[in-house]
C-alpha cells in the first residue's frame, strides 16, 4: 500500500498511518499534502515520560500520526487553552486506546472544540489561516 506523504521508514509510522489516516485526513481533520507532511505526536509528552523514567521512543501505544500543521496547532491550543487541549487529548486517547479511526461524531466534536478555541482567541490572538483550513469528513 502506498502511504501518501508518509516518508518515514519506521514501522510505527506506517502502522499509525494505516490506522489513523482516512483519505489522507488526520484525526484533527487536516489534510496531508506535499507542504503538510505527517509527523509523530507523543500522547504522553516526552518530558513527562523522562520524569517518570519511561522510554521516550516512538511507540504505537503512545502515539498518533498528525500532519505538521495539525501537530503545531494542537500544541498552540495546549499553550493557550489547556482545557480545550484536555478534551481533544481525551478523544485522541480513546481513539488510540481502541486503535481505530475517529467516528463521525468524534470528528464533529473535535471540530467543535477547534471552533471554540478559535472563537475564544478571536479578540486575543491572531490564528494563522493555515490552522483554519480543515477538511470535514462526511
């Protein structure tokens, strides 16, 4: 199978691609393309793993594949709205625990959380247009 925009030779990345990408769209509804390649996102942060003395390598159990833009946006949300990040991360944890694509309802809920973050930030912080260009899966 050809994994579009997944340049990694890592078996972990290939597995994550096959499990969490739907028609080249990641779980946060961002489309992978030649300018928006795929990245590995640690669900439990590397710093926390180090603090607890756990291995920090990329694993299937502690990771999900995101596009570069999606990954960056998730960390921006973590910095500016930890409560929104918490809820997004809970959905990601559920999806990865069950090793499946998000349901349509979960994708819609993710979109609601992203829109809530954007609404909250409207008067406070200029969000890059790159973060606003998502593809809704139907």
